[in-house]
C-alpha cells in the first residue's frame, strides 16, 4: 500500500556546524538532502539568543500597533534608492497582486561616505529607523549582525554538502554579502475584509542564495513540494531556511528554489522576520561545475528549461533590481 504520510520540512540541529565540530559533515549531509528534496529546512542549535529574538518581537509589536501616520514618518519613499523604510498594507505586489501585509525594509547600515553610497548603487545606504520605539535601531542592527554570521556558517554547510571546499561561496560570492532584513505584519483577514488581497504573501520564490526566516506562533507559511502544498508550522526557537533562485542557478537545479506563500487564517496579527543572505551585488552568478556529483536527478531536469534563473546572465544586482521593479513599481522610479 502507498504510504500516505504528508511530507514535512526537515529539522536539522546545526550546532556541530557552528562549532566546526566533528559532526559538521553529518550536518552538511542533512542540509544537502533537505535542499534537494524540499529546498527548505528548519534549523535548531543556531546560537541566536532567545533574548534578542524576544526583544525584536516586542519592538515590532510596539511599532506596528502605532497609528499609520506615525509609521509613515519612515515611509519607503524617504529611503530612496537604498530601498529602506515602511510600506503600508497593500503596497507590495507579489505575482502582480497586493499582499495582505505591511512591513519595514532594512539592510546593511552604510554611511553616506561609503563608496557604494557615493556611487549611488541601488539598495546601498542608511536605514530608516523610527523615533519610537527608540531601541529599534540597536536591536535590528544587532540582529542583522548575528544573522549575517549565521548565514556564513550555513553557506559553509551548503558548500560541504556539495562536496566543495567550505569557502567556495565566501571566496566567490558572499564574503561581502548583500543582506536584506524585513519585518512583516500580516493582519487578520477579517480586519480588512474589503481589500482584494488573497494572500499574506502570494506564491513566489526568493531571489538570492539563502533566506533565514523567524516566524511567530501564528504560523501560516506554506511550501510547494514536488506535488503538493504543505504547511511549515511554527516550531519554537527554530528558523526556517530556504534556498533562493541564485543557488538554484548555481547548482543547475539540484538545490531547489521552492515556491512558498503565506496565509494568516487566525483572527490575530502574524509577525515574521525574513533575513536574506545574498550574493554580493556586483558579482556575476555562474553555474558550478558539479560533475563530481554525477548526472542531475531526472525529477529535477524539468527545472532547467522552464525556469528563467538558468537562462539569466548578469550580476546579482541586475537580477534583484529586475525582480524588485515588479514588486514595488514606485521604487523602480527612484532607481531609474
Ligand atoms: O513571512 C513569511 O513567513 C515568509 C515571507 C517570504 O516568503 C518572503 O519575504 O520572501
Ligand atoms: Fe519568500
């Protein structure tokens, strides 16, 4: 008889990878298997303190509970080409439709003197922090710092999982990664029954190499496996990691940039904290020679022709700007 058990996103304890212990090759093996099968995995043993996570959550609740007029004081238009700041409900489009979410965009904090800011390179610049709650700046910057370190560890694990040198990605792509951090608030559907926004976030794939997502107890993240949508529920003190388009491209589709979406079915607001650890903005992203792994598994070969990530030529910056212009048409005008 066929086994009817619903597949679920695997959970991997990465503590041996973080401490570079003797068990890190086993962690890498588990990461590789999850990336091939799901493109998604949970991590435990990640070393990010619960105190920092709780502070971030409390500050986010505080900020998003404030009146719209106050939140709009750090609206995205004021962030210009750096692509930072607050966007109100319905302003972000995924697959051409408004999402039922509001949020703030952050990134690496760069001063005006930084040469990339001077050169007016898009997505580089200073963050917009609210005046209140006033510890938002310190907590968000600390969170970005810690998650950047975690991203470097995970990229070592991903390199090992492909039988590559552990510094493969940092040598070529992520020594100076493009990091983007977002805080999203998904209100309950009944609070906005009039808005034509079918999803919290519509079906999409992520753009870069690796996303490290903290979600709250409300849950609502859904992942598209080979043949069905499955839930990726809240698991306390874990992060959900997923592979983005650039790693799909680099691995010739062996590692899947898996479509996902969000639906808040509850009557409470949902908060989530996606952190995107991406290739350097200026680097061209090329396929890796993975002949040592043998031929591409048949079930993944269909991704080759259909998915435009494999046909794409250019820097990561070209790729992300093209994507962003669809999600935030108004930002494109700031960049042009
Ligand atoms: O909020 C979530 O759980 C996921 C958000 C997401 O998929 C994204 O920002 O790319
Ligand atoms: Fe996503």
